[in-house]
């Protein structure tokens, strides 16, 4: 079913493109602890790619490697066909990789609108002096970017809280605002770190719908980490399974579900 | 109209003007505190350093001339040229940006995520380093600073009040000018912070480092920018104070007067710094005017601090500061 260079077509008929990001033999150590051990996988354009695994499997570490928060000791990251040199997180972000955090990292003192506007920093390049006097180019930029942000606000149905300081919002809405800020960057890859962690069933359903809609509407490539197996299997096109820092499975949800190593990792077997 | 009241009014107006100058220094504190959580003890010394550099450049002084002469046995002190004030101010600003970069590069970049008290100690170290560095670079004699600002009694106010009260108010032109500059500065800083990309990024960095990184904000760039802005405010304060009372090393002590201003206004509020400055300025002048004689004079030395102390008891976050709410 997988074609190495050209992509594939999903069961529901969506066309998935070529490889946009490839992780090759990634190894990440913290002192003596090996968080990620020699893992390779790829992310294709337009797909929803999930990374799953039990607690402490190294999923978040992997996401941090992709977004540049951690630098692996070994292995290479290829982005859009080119080897990515070691970069700072903000440089990775400017290349078009946006992310959310497991524990929500928003700017609590700023309004929802301002929070989402920060996501547009990648698209705004008026210099600091133009910004300081806010004329001409800077002003035009502000207005244009504001329009895009308003569209995203509409899309994620958060119009009613546009001016509310983020610190006052309930958990579920904060998660949605964080998604909006990441989307505002119009990313090539959207990384979601446990987008449904700590949510109730209704909120989970909402979030799933938004993730699918985003992928569908904007064709955004999404890589996500999730604990909840049921949610992941419904959402994603392909799944990487990690356990103790190693990759133990990779494939479509059906393939992964029937993989003995995966079943063992989740249900637990005696390690000898 | 009773004489006392008219005099009181003059004192009040002069207090307002003095308050504006306090507010200018306090503003520099607020900027850095807002964006990086650092209480910058060196803000006053930065104002001194800016004023020293400005005078030095205008007068064509050779920097480090004492050092150069001691090492090389030469006798050079001046280049022998004079730089126009506007140009010299631009050069000085460039020096302040350089200083901002160096401070971030060599000190605060290495102290990310440290305890506030450690950052505070670092700024104390920075203050003394900068004071010594400024001394070494430009010498320690008291200098006159004249960038062509209007000075002396404002005659139209004098005449106007004379016609009404039969008593002419003494209002210094420099103070009037400082007030206008401070107002413009505050207005533009607020607009910049609220409505520009960089300003938004500045607030974002103040709020959450990780999140700021994830949207593509370079922390180092923002920190250098904020220290540069504080350097700019310091330069403005340095020009005003330097013109008023000469560029001398006691200038760095005005930073201490900014502390009660910040207690009143709150450490995180730009308008708060202004209002706090005005209250302190007016308060200490009126207090001295009304009770100074009774209490043996020189109440201006301690009034601001006592006022701040009283304020701390009743409203620790200041007039405009963010309310501290701890969830249990």
C-alpha cells in the first residue's frame, strides 16, 4: 500500500503526498539515560501521523527533537528533502514547524487574539524600526495577518472569547487557543503533544473533530502524540509505536493493532 | 486668595515636574522587569553612563585616556573636535545598544531560569562594574551637559500667574520640556508594546519562554531589544538629570528614588511608573513645604521611602501592578 516516493491514498480517499520530514536513526540521551534509541520514521505531506506508546516511552522527547527543543546525539533530521543542521527551537519554528505542549504553554496575561497573533510572527517581517513607528508596511502587515487570524478564530469557534485574557479560560478552551496559535503559523507540520490529555469525553470529541477538520480543510500535515489508543486509531493515517525509547511498530492503525509487540507493550508481558 | 495656597500651588506644580523625572528612571526598571523578570539595579548607573558617554562624545574626549596615558606615557585627553548634540545622541544610543548586547551576551544569557535574587545580585554587580567602567572611560570629574534644551524660568507662566495671583510662579523650562518628552515616551512605549509585532513578542517572552520559542521568537533578540529600550530610557533620563544638575556620579543614586516610585506604581505597569513618580514628586515637595520646618527640614530625603512603606502594608502590588493571587 505504501509507495516510497509518491505517497498513497487513504481508505477514505485522501491523497497523501511525499515525505516532508524524515527522522533517521535518532538517538537521544540524557546523561546515562537513553530516551530515544535509534529510531527512524517519516512524516508525509497531508497525513495525520501519530506517535503512541506507554508512559515514559520517549514520545514527548521525539516531539521535542522534531521541534528542535532537544538535539539528538546521533541521527539526522531531513526536512523537505534537505538535512537539517542543528537549530534553535525558534529557528525550527520559523521553518514552519508549529507545536502545542502537553501542559499548555500560552501567554496567560495576553488576550486570546494577541496569543494567536504571536503565531503569525513567521509571516511578519517588517523591521524593528518600521514596527516602532507602525507605519506603511508594518501597518498593512498587521491588518492582513489579523484577517487570517480572524478566520482561524472562526474556524475553531472561539469568537466569543477573542478579547478574554487566556489565563481566565477553562482548560478545554486553552487547548483550543493553543491549537489556534499553532495553526496561525500556517505550518508545514503541526505537532500536537497530547492534544486530548486531561479532557472529558465531550471535549475529546470536539478536539478530534477540529484536528480532522484542520487536516481536511487546510491539508495540514499533523504529527501527534496521544495516550488514548481509541482516539489515535480513529484519527490517524499511520502510527509509530514506541516503548522504552525503541520503535516497536509502524504502520496503519490496523497493522499496529495486530502487532504482537505492541499488544505486549500495552497489555504488559514479563520482560526477561 | 491666601498666600499659603498660592505658594502651595507652585510647590505642587514643581512637584509634578520633579515626579516626571523620577518616573523616567522608574520607566526603565519597569521595561526590563516586565520582559525578563529582572529587577535592574543598574538602571540608574545606566543613566549616568549614558550621560557620561554623551558628554564625552560631544566634547571629543578620548575614551580611556587615563589608561592610555598611563600605559603609553602619552598626554592625550581630547580629540580636539566637538560633535553636534543630535549626532552625539545618536552615537550614544549606539553605545547603549552595544551595552545591551554585551549585558545579555556575557551575563544574563547564562542566568536564564535562575532565582530572581541571583538575577538581582547580577544587576548589582553590573551597576558597580558600569560605574567603574564609566569612570575609567570618561573620568570622574563633574561635567556640564548642554544639548541645547531650554532652561531657566518660563517667563510666560511667570507673567500669567502674576496677573492672576499677584505672584509669579517659578517653573523651569527644562522641567516643562522633560514632562513633554516623558509623556511622548510613555505613549509610544505603550503603543509599541500593545500593537506591534516586536512589542507582542516582548510580552510573550515575559509570559512564557517555551511558548515564545515555539512560535519562532528569539529570546536573545527580545532581551537585547528590551535592554536597548531601557538604555534609551536611561539616555533620556540621563540627559534631563545631567542638564539639570550636571553629570556626576551621584546621578546613579536617583535610581534609589525610583524604588518608592515602583512600590507605588507597581513593577509591571508603564502608566503606573508615571503616576507613581508624580505622587512621589508632589508628595515630597508638598510635605516639605507644609511640615518641613516643623520636622527640621530635609524631609525629601526620607518621605518617599516612608510613603512606599505605608503603601506596601496596604497594597503590596502597587496601584497598577498585577494582583498576586495564589491558588491553593
